[in-house]
C-alpha cells in the first residue's frame, strides 16, 4: 500500500463529514440463534430496488449481512459497501442495504444505485420503507442515526449478520470487524 493510499484511507475513516463519525458502541458478541428474537418478526413492509413490496421475512433461508445506509452519502456509506463486497466475495450470505433516507431513496433511486455500483440482484437486496419502519428496524439492530440537514445523516457504521431465520448472530460496530463477520457467515453457511 502506498503512503498516499494509506493516508486517503485514514482520512476517509476519520473524515469530518457527518456520517463519518463512528458510534462508540462496543461490538455485540455472537449469540446463539436458537430461540433468539428474529428480525423477520417485524411486521413492516418495504420496497426493494425492483419496486416489489416485500417483508423482511422474505429474506429468510440464508444468512444475511445487513447495513443501514443512504444512497446520497459520500462518506462512510461507500466504505460500508466496500466491506459488504468483501463479505459477498467470501461467503454465500445475502447482502441487504436498508435506506435511512426513504424520502429520497425510492425504488427507482435504489435501482439506479444498484446499477451504478454493479450490485447483483441475486445477492444484493436494497430496501426502502416508511420512516416508522426504518426507525423500528434501526432500534432493533441498535443502529443510531439522525438527520443533520436535508442531504446529510449521521449514523452508526454497523454491519449486522443475521442467521437464516433472522436472528442477530453478530454485529460489527466499526468497519474494522469484517474478517470476524466473514468467519461467522461462513460458519452459518455450513
């Protein structure tokens, strides 16, 4: 790695933009998913990047790596996408992006974002829902966020790993925990 690339990465990770301020929450320890609460029990309805209405339970059947982001972010969300790409390249887990900005992240915008970033629809699901459903899911996953302006949100940089039944089995609270997430996702796939 060149010194310039290392400096750019360090600047991106500690940048001054609102969504680069990482939360100080400790990562959650892996938990047994047997008899655990399932995120799929939330009664919310979402729109995916194809415009289809669906529930979170439609994701049931394989492990999922979930991140809450927004498509207009130019700070840490692209870094989160990069970490999710690493997870996708190393595991069979599905990848789910849930918008924190449902007013701007319509199904059409999600489709354009998926195309811009070459996110394969067989692996990547992009979801947008009502403000209330976004708040409920964020609270369930322990993701903190708040609107700073019409264009900018401050948010946690968490990636949550769900088992095939929607139970949280791991959460990395920073962008540095991806190797552990990959290891656990591989173990879940067995």
